[in-house]
């Protein structure tokens, strides 16, 4: 029986992936563990190994085409095994009894989900005219529900007619008016007053302007259309969800940097040489990462993640750092930053940033984390507020260090001052706790020698 080669899920948010290149041609003999192909996700490029040894045949995964996670892209045949077409290979790889059982389980799970959540609405639970459930991804169901669209009216472009995100987006753009949603209120039945149903109109949320409506605001030929890539679409979706579903709270503080800048210059000047180059070159951002990690250790109640069932209180501070890359940004993570020296943090960040820009990060290097730093100081930005990126409950926005007038011992003086703003998920970190975390952070920044002991 041929071994199925599927497109694996290499990213938590991954629904589809693209094969950027195959390393073997159809008919080639491969060994288990050989790198078969490379996947390009919205964040990284991953090499996928052969699950078995044999002859590579029935290659259906095309380069540069969006392929759903779990879909077969090729099959590996044992030596001497008769070749079948792709359809036959699928049937061999998945016995009919198992296929029927899996389909029944999927339909039953969908029915249970609809029964458990009546508010889901007809767009997510409606069956097709022949009694089969509508094939749609969870994201497509949610988008359709939010837009008031009936999944039955949307033509699916996914495998076996499955409705996917882009189908709902296309249908939404073609719908200028959203229908009203009636809510039925039933009165208790009595002999004197029979039960009645009164439709109560509910004003739907205003739909965003369609692409055509926006384009009509500009003269034809006055702009260039640049299609969104998968990274930009993912960033837009995740940040929209974060801003809409997370109650943000903001706390800002000014930190004096003169002592930190002096210590940084001394440490860099005393850096030992390695292969004719300094073993490290510390940046202000490296010291910000260390200070935030130590602040979370000092205020452990702020080192948390919100879930609906419980608060996750983390045992170590894993600090993500926003890195700008072509087409968007990614947040590689410095794991266990409390226990790392400044030189270790500096060298780790240089390596992570270089591989992030080359899309060579592993999923575990940018997924998770307990907080994040976003630094725009190098662009001269004085202060700003960042959007919390779940599962984090906090993110620190760092502005530029600049000379400002300050009052010291009743006298006017000049100091290098940096403004930082902590954005918090108010469900997990309230104002007082956020202020306590910033106070601890400010202490480490203004007395940087405490980060070395």
C-alpha cells in the first residue's frame, strides 16, 4: 500500500500552505528522512522529510499553489508496487469503512457544536438541500456568520467544494446590503393569551466598505493594486481579532537612560575578541529585553496568559521581540531571558533576527512567549501604544531616548529620557498590576548594574 505524503501543519495559525520547491522529481527513489519539499507559510520556510522509503509518484502538490493542511501532495510506493492514479491512491490510503466513520464523526461533531451553541446561527449550521452538512472551514463559518451570509449561497473553492476564507471574503465584497436579523420572543401560552411570536428587528453591525466602494473614491489610474500576500492577510486578521476581543489598557512611564548608556559603552569597550571581532555588541534593546524579563520575575502576577477556563501563570519569562521583515513583521522569542546574560541575549537576537528575515525560523522560535517588546526608537518615534498579541497579556512599546529637561534636587537639568508604554490585556493584568510591572522595569533601566547581579 502506498504511503501518503501530506502537507503538514507547521504553524499554529496555518490553514493552508504553499510548496515553494520540490527536491525530488516524480519517479525518483527516496529514503525515509530525505527532504522532499519546502513549505512556504506566512512566517517561515520549512523543509518536509519523506515519511517512508520508496518511489515518489502521483505528485499532486503544485509549487506556488495554496494547499489545505492535511491534503495529500504525493505518495511513496514500495519497490515493485504497482502504480495507481491519485484517486486510487487516496482510496487505498483511506479504507472506505474508515472514511465513512470519519465523515460520520465530523457530521456528528458539527451537529453537537450547533446544538451546544444556538447563537451560531444558520450560516454556520445549515445543511445543504440533499441533507449533507455544508463543507466549510471554521474561519469561513465565523466570517459568514459575522457578515450575515448563508453558507449555502457561497460557492466553495476548497477540496470537494469546501467553503474557505477567500470564498466568504469574495461573497462579502459582492454584498452591498446586510439583511436584518429577526429575534423571536415567545410569550408563555395560557388559555386567555395564546403563545405569540413577535419579530424584533435588530440593527446589524455596519459592514466595512467593499473594495469597489473604496476604489470609487479615487480616480481611475491614480493608484496601483498590490495583492495581499498570506503574511499581510494573517497580520490583518490576527491584529483585528486582538483589538476587537482583548480589552486593552495602557500605562506610560519615562525612564532616564544616562546610567544605562554609560554601562553599555563600558561593557562594549571591554568585550573580548573572538575571531578578530568583539564577542558581543550590546544594544539598548538587548538591555530592555533583560529589564522586562527581570521585571516579570519581580512581579510574577503579570507574567500570565488569559484563557476562558483559567489564568496561566508562567514560571519563566519568554520575551518576544518584534522584527520587521519584508511584507510584515514577526516576533521571535528569547526563551528564559531572566537567566541569560546580556551578551547571550544580544547574540541570540542577532541570530533570530537574521533567520527571521530569511524566513528560516522554526515554529517554536516564534510561537508562544509570555510578553513582547516593540521598539520604534531607532526611527525617532517618541512614544506609541502597541497591540497585545495573544497568548501574551502584555507588550511593551519603546520610544527613542532623547535629551529632555528634567528636575533634579529642585534644579533644572538635562537627561536622556525614553518613554515606554505598556499595553495590557485588562482581563489578566489590571491597571495597578501593570503600573507595578512598569515601576520594576523602570528600576532596572535606571539602575542597570542591578541587571548584572
